[in-house]
C-alpha cells in the first residue's frame, strides 16, 4: 500500500528523533499522536499532505478530542476490532486537558521540525496555544501515612524487603522510579552518601544524595541481596533480573490499598521535593537534584504549597523567631 505524504513525513520525523537519541517513551508518544492526527485529517478532511494542513484543522482536532472523549480515535480500524475499546469502562470519558496539551505539544514539535526542514512554507501550529489548566495540588504524604506504608511490606521476604528499601530511597533521594530500578551497586557511594544516576530522562548523568540513615539501610540491603542473588543490579528480582517499573508500581499500589491510600512512585518524588522546600531547601539546588532542564521547570512544578505549608515554612524562617527578640 502506497504511503501518504503525511505518513512519509512521520517516518522521516521518527528517523530524525532516533538520530537525536530521544527516549523510547518520548518517541512512542510522538508517533502515536501524529498517526492519530493524520488519520483524523484523512477521514474528516481528506487531507494527506502536510503542506495542506491549516491552523483551523488543528483547532478542529482539539475541539473533536474534547467532545468525543477517550479511545474514540484510532489510526487503524483493525485495532478497534482487536482491542474493542468500546468495552472499556472509561470509553468516551472526557480526555483531560493535560493529556490534550501533550497532544498539542507533540503536534507542534512535528510541525516546527517540518518548518525548519523547509518541508512546509508556513507553520500551522504557530498560533496554537495550549489549553489553560487548573493546577492540581500535589498530595503530601504525612509522616504517619508513610510509616504505615512501610509497615505493609513483609521484610522477612526478599521482594518485601527490597520494596521497603526502594520506597524509602525514592522519598529520601527524589529519584524517578526508572532511574532507581536501573541502578547498579557501582552507582552507590555509601561513604560519601551519593548516587550516580546514569539512566536519566534527559540522557545526562547526575548525582543524587541520601541521608546517613538511608546509607545504613542500603549497606544492610546490599549485604542481604548478595547472600541470595548474584547480580549487579541494586534492586533485582529474586532471579537476579532487573525489576520492571510496572511490577514495582503494582506492588506499591497494593501496599497503599492495605492502609487505604492511593500511592504512585512519582508521588514519592513529589513529596521529597515538597519536604525539601518546606525544610528550607532552595529551588536551584532542588532543580539539580531532580534533573530538571531548568529552575523554571522546578518552580512551575512545586509552587503549589498549601497555605498551611507556607505558614509552617514561614514560622521556621521568620526573623523574629530566629532572633528571639
């Protein structure tokens, strides 16, 4: 079957993305978004050439997504027959503005690239703006809830002990779960309480740090692990292979259900960041620890402190409290 111009340009763009060594997750998001958009353009407007796409087409697509809901678009009719999206509980449920903004961003990246490559004379995404979204407060896990969560792990078993230590380390260091699970023993410097993170989102190595108490926890874990598994991974399965993100996420979610809280690995990273700021840390240092591309990204992510948290931070740093006048 002959490729359309749009399909050819997507292939061309994905080759470019591969040459830039983008992560598989990012590339998958780009390709899925563009194929869905291309399918919509073909079916709705019979447009198959990138040059013919106008700003109005993209606005119509955004409107379509907001009205139609989840799993109502597909780039392949066969996938509907196989996956039967209409059987899903969330079929046609409203797509969040954040998700639509991700689609907009991916489409903009594609057309910016086409324009820079002189494949199109005018960039149809130039005036396309993201949807204004309401900031969602990041939930803070209390000390009591975190202690209760840790108690749900059966530390007499290999996987229970491992998950206990992973959960502690994520809160103590602010690492992403993917970064944590790809660590090897060589990445850990117990003496200086520092970890070299190599498998990062931005492909740049960075250092993260852990507390004295966490250091003792890691030392004991490594001694335990080495008694039962021969592997270089810091947090392996009991067969010595690398623990997957999905596996840990599932086990963490089940642990949370036991104490009636919803918990996800990224919440531990968020809580590290919020407590770091509440305890007097600064945005610049936090940005370096988290591996963000800029301080602005960090500020935008963690400016949503509650009034109670701001008050607590204020009381800690008030000049009168400090000076005891």
